[in-house]
């Protein structure tokens, strides 16, 4: 079960990075748009930080995505 959870965190991290790049935003501008630090976004994208449900929902809302899209 732990391996599957880790896989999802990697998928989400990659999808956040793709979403940010598709929006043509730097990590700093992306972080500002969701009220967190650039360092946090860097750690998240590099799979050194696990995203919270609240942040996942906020990113989905701000960028017009369904939360489940970040799991694919």
C-alpha cells in the first residue's frame, strides 16, 4: 500500500510541474498564485514534499482542473 501511495505522490508532483509549465509560470509566480513559497513548489515538483489535500484542491480550482486529473 505504501508503494502505491508513493507512486501517486510522484504522479501528482509531475502533473503539478506540467500544469505550471503549461501555464508558462515560474515556480515563484505559480507559488504566489496559490499562496505558498517557491521553495515548497520546488520540493513538491522534485518529490521531496507531499502535497496536502487542501493544496491539491486549491491548485485544481485556481487552474480549472478536476482534482482527479492530477492523479493521472
